[in-house]
């Protein structure tokens, strides 16, 4: 799967031929694919699920958000995770079945990105040797706080911690 600059999502067969093309919006993050073959894409403040045949399955729109700034990503529990910009819901988890909002957390400081870069979310354990039970994300917080933070959110929606990135305005990918 890949997206072009015009928002087309392409699904390719193993031989490289085109299986189907789905017209989404301008891409705001990486393409994520669940174990069931459902693809997830983001555009502006909307996350879309596309079934394995290329048909739309569901979409979730943040009613107050400016854009998806991180994700979407499929977590180890199968839920769809993302981070939404200032005035939006913040870190979220969506049901892979119908796209309903499972939880949201605006973050502290509030998640905000100047330029909406669409970084990937990274899943990992909260303790050494453990199972992945949280995700990590960076954003610059330029409009709300001193620049640059790394966040950790548990898969049940609690913010575990945040760390300053020392005033950088373009935080790196985790």
C-alpha cells in the first residue's frame, strides 16, 4: 500500500500490479494496515478505513481538530491510534470495527504541531522486557508551550509521561 501526493491510496498485488485505487484526501500521515487487511489513512482531520477490496469501511472525523499530526497506526491490540492537532481530541484510539472513538486525551501539554507533519506512532513496552502497552509520539507544541515534547500514552488512554526535547521546533521521528 502507498499514497501519492493527490491522496490516491494504491493497493498492489504481490506481482506489483495494481489491485485497486482509493481516492482519499491529501495524505496527513503514514498508511497503516491491520492484520485483517484493512488499510487506514489520514487526511486533514479525518481517518478512513478501507476494506481489503478497496471499498470504504468507515471514517472518523475530529469535529474540532485542525489535522492528524501522528498516525494512524494499528496497535498491538488491533485498535487504531492517532494524534490530532491543537483544539482537537489529542491522542485517540478508535475501534477497528466501526471507527467509534474508544478514548481521547488532549495531552499535557496539549498536543500541537506547527505544520502538521504526520509522524508515525511507535509502540513499545512501559518496562524493559514487557509487552507493548503504550505508544510514543513527538510534536513541537510551538503554539502552546516551550518547543518540542516526547509523549508516552498507555493503550487505555492515560498519559504516562512527557519529556521536553530541549526547545527544538522540528522534533525527530521516535
